[in-house]
C-alpha cells in the first residue's frame, strides 16, 4: 500500500545498490569492470548538494533535509498526514509510559490518558477507513526521509573517506566470503543503501583479483 502513497525517489541518490562477487576472473578483466563507469567530480557532487540543500555543512544539510521532509509530508493526502500525526503522538505516549509501573501510570493526569485514548481511537478509525496499516505509515515516513537525504548521503559516500576500522571489517568480511565460496564458487552481496562501500570495494579489486564489483542505480 505504501508504494501507492509516495512516488519513487528521483535524482542521483534516489536509489541504487551494489555488490561484489568472488570469482576467478583475471586482474585485467576486473580492472576494466571497476573503471568502466565514469564518476562525477567531487566538486560537481558538492555543488549539487549545495544547490539542493542550501549548503555543504552538516547544519545546512540537516536544515535542507528537514525542509524537504516537511514539503513532502504536506503533499501527502490529508488523511495520510493526519494518520502520521496521530501515529507519532501515539508512539510518543507509549514511549513515555513504557518505563512506568501500574501505580505510576494511575497517577498520570486523567486528561492526558483520555487524550491518548482519543488519539489511538482516531488513528484506528483512519487506518480502517482507508485500508491502511501502521506499517504503511512507517514505510511512507521512511521513504520520505530517505528521498530527502539520499543525495547528500550519496555525495558523502563518494567524497568522504571510510574509517580505518570499518575498512578492516569490510576486508575481513570479503576474505571470509571468498574462502567460504571456494575456488569455483561465487558470492553475491547486494546492497540497497547509497553505496558508501562501493569506492572501497573497487579499490580492493586492485589487490584482490578474485573480486569483481558492479553497481546499479535505479532510474
């Protein structure tokens, strides 16, 4: 249901994936695959982020992301907007009382309890009337947040650096996967994120001929 609520992401960070496979291809073949797709310059990516988010600093990106999230929320059907608002209130209420015992809950002001009950009732009415579920609301909010932040994350994955400890963990994972696959086996790892590991995996091809890397970007 949620995929009918919100259109698919657009732009260079709207979606994509990557993977690696353990294989016996030659270094020459792997090198060709790793360098076949030309990459935009770092400055071009930073310029695109600046235009879209209003700046390149973490504060600019956070502010621009929130603006895009708010705008996308306002474009949703009214009943979806109301359902999300009620859902957030319900989550906040449940979080508030989660650590309380029965005695502590009984001491809460009656008006707060009544308000929480009205929120829950109204939320259920909207969900039933429009054949929606809480999962649909969660997926809609997740997709809106992803779409708003994807381009900045994609640019960071290509212009930033991966911490050494993370590189070491990826190296160990790749080595383990190759060993588990054996000499004639193949390991496919499909990623649905914004590709932060892809540049590192491509560099890994130079030192590990048994790896080949491919990427795919959703149009």
